[in-house]
C-alpha cells in the first residue's frame, strides 16, 4: 500500500489505471484518507499547536471522510454532467481517495517556520488538485484541460460545502496553520 501511496503522490497515471481496475483498493483508499487526517492531526498535537482531544480527532476523521465523498461526488458530477463522460461512482471514489496522498505534506507544516507554513499548505493543496486531475484523466479518459477543470470544480464544491460545515475535516486542520 505504501508503494501505491507514493505513486499516487507522484501523479503516476499507471497507478491510477491500476486502481481503476482494482475494486479491492477502495478499502485501501479509506485507510489512506483516514491515515492522512490522523497523521496531520498527530503532527499538530506533537508540535503543540493543539491539545489532544478524542472528540475533535473523531470529528476530524469523519469530516475528512465526508469531504472525500463530496470531492468524489463533485468530480463525478463535473465529469458526467458537464463534460458528458461516463464513470461508475465507486471508481471515482476509489481514485479520489488515492488522490489525497499529496495532503500528507501537511504533516510537516506545523514544524516549519511561520514564513514557510503558507507555502507548504499552498503546495499541498495545489498538489492535491493536480492529483484529482490525474485521477480524472484516468477515470473519464479526459485530456489535461478537462481533467483539471473537473478537478478544480470538484475541489471548489468541497470548499463551498466545508464553508457550511459539512465535511470540514481539512478546513478544521487548516485553521491551525
């Protein structure tokens, strides 16, 4: 699984194609998303940015998992309704789960100087959008333009939904940076 995570972070198209055909990888995608949120939370605790709280930790994990489903739904809607492609929802969910790998960069954010923290957070978010685009290229067989447009729309939908408090795991983490 670690090899797949590294390949997903490198935006390896072959990995996304491999995961496209591996329905058993959905469980790994769940573990990947939950693991990313847990690792970033623990980094915040270790750095002293937040105190440990079980309720906050669980709400963060649930918010992250809900946010993942929102991004997946947004990507599916953009791909199928705006660009007239076809894809199964479960496949989109699986590939967007692996697209969360670049968010692991947020683990180092609490430990860099205050000048660099914004750079690290921005890099992680841009990399995440690019990973969603890599998944969209495979799942919808899109060119780069359509894939990135779908990715940006999916992430924009996620940010709107987070603003109203649904699936706000990432927003909850980012307020500490």
